[in-house]
C-alpha cells in the first residue's frame, strides 16, 4: 500500500498518474489523502482508495497511514502561519503516525542546501530541512528529494511575459543555479516508492541538466516563445512589500525573503551532477511543452486556469 499526499498538486498529480499505471504490475495498492475528492481526475477515482481530509490533521493521517507500507509526503504551501507552523507543525501528526503504524518507507519533497553555510538562515528552506529531520526521527526509512527552484514557478509570470515580455525574481541576473521540472520530481518519487530496496535516511538531489542564470532563462524563453523576453531583478524589500500586500503572515514573508537571499548567496550550488534515476527535463523542452501554451493562451483562458 502506497499513500500519496497532495495528489492534486503540481507534483502529486503527476506522481498519481505514474503510479496508477505502474502500481498494479508491482502488486501495490494506492491510497490518496485529499481535502476535496472531487478534484481528483475521474479516470483515477475508481482505482485508488480515498481518505478525505487534510494530511496535517492527526485523525486523518491515523486513518490514511494504517496498513501503509510507503508514503509520499509533501507539505502544502500555507502563507497564513509561521514557517515553523507551516512545515514542522503540519508534519508532526504524520511523523507520529509513521511511528505508530510502522510505515517502512517515506519519500518527501524537500530542498537543496543541507550542509551549506546558508542552510540555517534560509527561511522556508531551513523549515523544510527541519521536516526532514522530523521524519527521519520517526523510524521510517526516508528519502528527501532535494530540489532547487521549479521551472513551474515561471507559470506565475505567464501574464507578465505575455503582456510586457518581462519576468521577475530576486537573483542576480548572471548567477547560474539549478532548476527542475515538477515531472522529474514525480518520476524520481515514483521510482523510489515502487522499488523500496533502500534503507536508512538520505537525500536525493533532483536537478535539471544544467545550471541557468536569469539571463539564460530570458534568452531561452525568447527563442522558444518567438518573442523578446527580458529579466527584471526585484529587490528583497520590493518582494517583502509585495508579499505583505497579499496578507501573508509576516514571519512567513520573512522566511520567503530569507530563502531568496540564501539562494542568491549560493544555497543551491552543487559540486557536480551525479547520474539521476530519470532523464532530466531541459528548460527549452519545458518552455515548448508547458510555458509556451500558457503564455500564448488568450487572457480569458489563462485566467480560467
């Protein structure tokens, strides 16, 4: 029995699709934890067991993890509370349930940066690494998928790219850093969940094929979209004001600012790329398949998504 949390999210829905097809051949049953079962694709509803509720709720995870052999764990974003509450606070009931029900294997979505000078001052990344420690203490064998920033973050810039040819971030324009596609994270998770020959606690970096600076991203987007795209660097103060304007928790906003600062100081820098379990998606490929349709969509259709 494999349990999937956040099965309708960016990573979870891709993972669910992979496992629905592959699990029967491995003799695995699937169970999902979802707040709103109606959001599950109709094609999978009859092929998985559904536990309705939040996977941050103690009663829900007690039901969900009973009889589970493996769990995919993802903390959903919640900017209404502090980083500690959003990450460790959300995970504590699950960590207790892992121990209570003897869950043997857990695969979690985490971040790069462990062991770096920036790790303790990296805001939301620091909070994410604390979740890894919490799960590792449950007794389950654990693999933390150590991810850099996602390509999919750029989908939030689709309207700006469409209207003004501009995308925004806080990184130095010429600083290269790894990035990854959500599909690659899902594929790596699927492999670990289906082949549970691994033991102990470790992290698994999931990276794109090359480091890219914002200038590199602008150049590739210009080529793939067939229109000029340029990068505008936002200051951390501008980011802070923008996020506070959305009504997010002040401590959570500072966690986001600290994470961005740490990334610009090299938090995601990796010494080298070891072979990965799945081929890495290149940024140009992702642009053609995912970003271009979003940017070229009519504004009404884009808003509807």
